[in-house]
C-alpha cells in the first residue's frame, strides 16, 4: 500500500486552498471532485493534527514557566 505524504502545516494549508479554488471553479467532473475532496479531507486532518501538536507544545511550555515561577517564589 502506498504511504500517504504528510505535509508541513503551511504547505498543507496552501494545497488545501488550491483544492478549494479548483472545486469552486466548477470545471471538474464528479469523479475529479470526489478525488479532490478526499485529498482535501486528508490535508484538513494534517492541518488539525499540526495545530493540535503546536497547542500541546505551547501548553507544556507555559506549564514549565509556571513551575519555574513557583520555584523562584
């Protein structure tokens, strides 16, 4: 089975915007639209996962900062 590529957040978001523009053009067949929609769903999930990971990192950093402040008090 072919391994799906996971794009960095910015690249995935750019590709997602390109897919939206293609679909909005109305020039695609039903089969092409479904293929692009499927790719868009995957890119959307990649973006959501990247944002979730970033949020977890920020929360961890804020927690470390709070703990360091408590030790200094």
